[in-house]
C-alpha cells in the first residue's frame, strides 16, 4: 500500500503542481520605475509604492534636486536624483498659493482676471522649467543607458507632469498612470468621450444637469481650454517629442498611448459619464480605518463631551491664511461649544479660543475616523474629500485653488458639503456655514450614505489598483484595453469628414434632382411656347 501511494504521488504530484501553476497567477518580483509629482500628489503615489514594495517589487523613484516631499532615502525604494530642479519646490508652491489667495480676496472682476493671468503665468514658468529638466535628463547618456540596462517592467507616473510620460516612451516601456489630472485637463477629457451636454467641464462647478446657458458656457470654456492647450502646452512639448521620440509625434499622442489609467476618483464622487476599458477607478485607495490617537489628543477629543470635535486642515500647500481670514475663523470657532483641532503653520490668531487646539501637523485620517468628529473644515483637495467620504464626515469647504472648488461643488450637489465664499468671508458668514453643517442632519446623513456606497465594493480600491499594475507587468502592457482613437486626426475622431461627405452627397443629389426637374420643366415650357407661336 505504502509503495503504491508513493508511486501515485510521484505520478500525480507534478500534475497537481502544474494545475496549480495554471490556476494561480504567478507574479514575479517586478522592477518599477516611478516618475512622481511632488506635493500632495506624492502622498498617494507613496501609498502605491509602499504596497508594491511589500509585495516584493523593486521600486526606483526619480526625484529632482528641489524635491519637497520625495526623500532621497527610503526603505521602500531606491532613488535617482536628477541634476535639474523640477520647479515644484516648497518655497515656490507656497509663494504661488499665497499670491492666488491674495488675489481671490479682491472681489472685483479685475481681481478674477488677475487670478487667471497669474495662474497661467505660473503654469508657463513650470512648463519652461520642466522642459529644461526633460532635456537635461534625456541628454544625459550615462543616465539613460543605466535606465535601459536596468530592464524595468513598467513606468508608473503622474500625467500632471510630462517628464515621466516622455521618459517611458523613450525607454519603450509599458505605461501606467496614477491620474486625476493631466497637463491638459481632467483625465477623462483626454481619452474618454465627454459629451458637453451632461459632462461639466472642470472648474465651472456645474452639476451634470445643466441649463441651456450653463451648457453654452460649458462648450465655450471647453473651446477656450483647447485653444490654451494648443498655444501653451503643445509648442513646447511637441518640440520635445520631435527631438527625442521621432518626427510627427505629439504630446497628446504619447499621453493617450498609456496602457492603463489608475483614476483617483469613483462614481460616489464623480458624476456618471462615459469611460474606457483601460481606466481603473481607485477613489479613496489611500483611505484606511482610523488608529487610536495619542493620549493627549484623545484626552482633548474626549473633553468635548456630547458636542464633539471639528477638524480643520487646508492640505499640504496651504500652510497659512491671510491674517484677517485666520482671525475671522478663530473668532468664529471660539463661539462654538465644540472642540476644534486646527492644523495651521501661520501666526497664532489673537482671537483663538480655549476650545481650539492649533497644531503644525495632525493625524487627519485618525481624527476623521473618530466617533466624536462632527465636521471637517477643508480646502477641498481630492485626498481630503475622499477621506471625508470614507469616514462619513460632512465638509465645510473653502475651495481655494486648482481643482478644489470643483471637488467641493460635486459634494455640494450631493448634499454632503457647504462652501464658504473665500473672497467675502467674515466671522459671521463662516460661523453660519459651520453651524448649518453641524446642526442640519441632512449633511451628515448624506455623507454617511456616500460612505456606505463607497465601501460596498467586491474589491478594495487599493487591491484593485495593485492587481492592474501587476497585470501590466505580467502581460507586458494592456494594449487590448486601449482604443486606437489616438491615432486618428481630430476631424476623423469627431466624424467631421464623414458628416461633410454626407452633406456634400445629399446636396449634390438634391441639386442634381433640382437641375434635372428644372431642365425638364424648361423644355416643356419651351414646347408649349413653340406650339402657341405656330
């Protein structure tokens, strides 16, 4: 019996092993080259890097000499520091946001025009700096040769910058985007059909049910943005593509050729809209259950009693506010029975009440997940909004710069947030808004409903993102999920040539028919005239 069992095992063992290999996907340790964007974008890129490292993959991160958040040394990755600055250093970004807030405090039309001019001037400077970085990087033969010899499996990059995109194509590697924004616009507008009748263009703060005039403005702003892209981005980036990739290659083509788009939203946050097979939604992937607070912070939170706690943070870019705004906020907080935990790096306001704890840094996720947290006063960045959704905490939003007003408008439409007009805000208006979110139950109920929907999924967003990154590694790309529309000229993509041909054909038929009928009628009339003359 023993001998027969042993022989059976010797025969069946290899067969079972082969079956297991076929059934269970095998992912060997991959090599990932990461070209991230600094600031708040690095926060979520770092989450992906840490999980990929924990799964045994080797990560190399490209960073600039002026990197702010991206450290040179880490247990999760090795770094390559480029010789040039990327133009996104802490000092520049803080100065940029401070200037934008100053302009916003002026409520005149001229102030808003100034805001637009200032933003586009700064963006142009960033493009110029990044262009110099790309040239320096790709002309460094020692660097590019070492990157080729490393034999990476894919490039993971943020399409809000062009450096990682052109580097990935230069190295001829599969491309995965950690995306919400591109150089051009919100990521969907780059690759997915976007009917302007019900898909609001970013920054307009429109809902998906627009009036006639809102739809008209939506179309006009889309055309303006297309023109700005053609005038501002295209000349610089297309010249780089011609120089380093090949003739006839545009930056739009390179962006649209990405294998996979990991999109940092989901349809709990985003309005329903057309999408594409190579867009993988991972909204809230950085969110996680809260951990216990430090003892002193827990004591402060518990001291709030039944009134609870308000958490305030304005993200990584906005460390301080104009003095009059900070004083108004502090004065309003002082009149509330709730305790307040406020992350703030600026000058301590003189009106700060005993109920407010001001800190340089706060464990935001852990505070939002605390059962005593009643509201989140925030700037409206994607990370903060998604953490608020995950923990079911309603938002009082400022919506200061970039995508923040648009993010908050989506939450406002869903009844989970109330926004403050930063240009005209004073103590009374801010206090009124905070009280409405605190004491009107619908805000909390709506946000908790969104939280339940967000969590009710078969696969966690982070697990889904990692699966698809490894999928691209296993299959050396995901070309079968990518539409070939990026190879089409714009007039073919929008069927302009077909429409013109059909209009021309119908017009030709109509005109020919008209000419024949007229000819026959004229001949008939001429015959009648001849008969009368006879």
